[in-house]
C-alpha cells in the first residue's frame, strides 16, 4: 500500500496521484506539484489515503508544497494573459488563412509554455503560426489538436436534458459509447435525440447500460413463449428497469403482467439463468 493524494488541474479533469510525503493534505487544498509539463498548480480532490501499488504508476512525484496566495494570484494572472493570447492567435490564424478553430489557450503555471487547443477537420501546417507566436510571447509554444468531445468539455454548455454538460462538470475521462447501448435501452435511434452538443453519442447512454445488460440476461426476450399458471403465453412487453414482463395468454385472450420475482417463484424462469 502507498499513501497518495488525488489532484485535478482543471475542473472535471482527470485525477492524478501524487506522493504527499509527510504532509497531511485535505480536500480542496491547492498544491504545487511537478508534472511532465513542468511545475503545476492543482486542486486536491482526494485527501491522504492508502491505495494498492497496482492502482498507481510508480514512482509517484512528490508534492512540492501547499499553494499560497501569491500562487493563486499567479494563476489568475495567467488566466488573464491567456485571454490576450487567444485574441492574438485568432488574428494570426486569419492572417495565415489556416483551416482551424481555436478553442482555448492555457499558460502553464511556471509560464514555461503556452498551449493553444484547436479543432480541425484535417491536418494543419501551422509552422509559420508557431514562429509568429513564439516571437510574440517569447516562450515555448504548443499547438494541440483536440476532438469535438474535448472541445465540448473545455467550452461547456447545456445538454438536451437541460443540465450542464456531464463532461464539463464531473466526468474525468470519456468512456466508449456505442449505438448498441441506445438499442438495448429502447431509445430512439434518431441521431438528433441521442447525440450531445459535440455531435457524438451522449455520454449518459453509458450510465444505465450495465443495469440494462444485467436485466436482459435475466428477462425473457420479446416474442419468447413461456409457461404460466394460466397456460402457455407469449412475451409481448418488457419494462427492463422495473423488471416487469407482459405475457399474452391466447386461451384467456388477455395480457398479464408479472414481475421477475413472481416468474422466478412460479418456476416460469429458472433462477440459475438469472445469475
């Protein structure tokens, strides 16, 4: 077991683990740490805790120190400078007539690098742009092409549900989402109804997917014939989340609703098949 703290560098960003050393660091503290990008300022989202060595990549970087007010002022200043850098870069993109959409600009905490995030439908030759930016800002310049999901995460917005986007509020990582998940949940396959602001399938299709997959293994399929106390019937309806099955009994000319537990207790469904 190793002792770690979890740090985020952006709202809803990925959580990175660091070695707190002898420091007792609590949630919502701000810390200064060393990363592959250099010295960074981050917010603690997980206080000191023990985790298995297999769950982290060793060796962990140590926390340099707790952040102070001067550090916070530096971060605020960097954010202001980022806005000016955004304006300058937009002008240079237009001057060079580049087919790219600037999304965000970020100064690293130590001001050793300025990162420009952009989207584009193809490859962009931005060598001349980098030269111009380097001559203006007198520091290292990085242009990073991102996807449409990352763009939505950076910009934020309101989803079809009326709430702030999941990716910009709490999702640290994007998980794979497939059209099969929408089919399993009996959702409309109209792209306009199952796509988010980014134009990709909504991340929330993943949330209930495991429960639907478990339920589908437990419940009979639509059209399947089963025996009931009223005789043989055909499954004509399924409420997967509530585990309710509608069975049509031809001899009785009616549709009967059963819960999964009732069918198991009456022997209609084998318990072993639901495990």
